[in-house]
């Protein structure tokens, strides 16, 4: 879930209507592709299919390829809803820490 949020944030920040290069978002190519497949399955992003078949030339197809995607409108709405939830979680974590600190000082 964290990687999907990172991908959506990356695409949302760089959205200009064109496809954006995503291979620099995460170093693990397999988990990146898995997250992209999940987001594509939820119809939140569009992935550009730029892969070529080099098996005829004796080159393996199991190599990392360039991955480009762009965010859809419902992907942007989903990202903003997730962003709001993350902010609420941070506020709640901050409140619980403050409460603990207050009880710590009152116990003396």
C-alpha cells in the first residue's frame, strides 16, 4: 500500500498529460511492477506498453524495462482521499504522543 501511494504521489506531482518514467520510484523492479499492475487493475493509472520482444535476437526478456505511466482522473481523486487519511493518521499519532507525555509528567 505504501508503494502504491508513492507511485500515485509521484504521478500526481508530475502530471502534465504525458507519460512519466517510473523506474526511479523504487529500486525493486518486481515489486514496482506488481504495484503498477494493482493500480492498473483498479483503473487508476494508464501504463504505456513499450516493451519489445528481443528473444529472436538471443536477448532475454527477463530484464528490467523502462516503465511509463500517467494518472487518470479517478486515480487523482483516490490519491487525494488517501492523502487526507494519511494526514488524519499523523494528527492522531501526534495527539497520542502528547497525551502520553502529559500523563508521564502528571505521574510525578
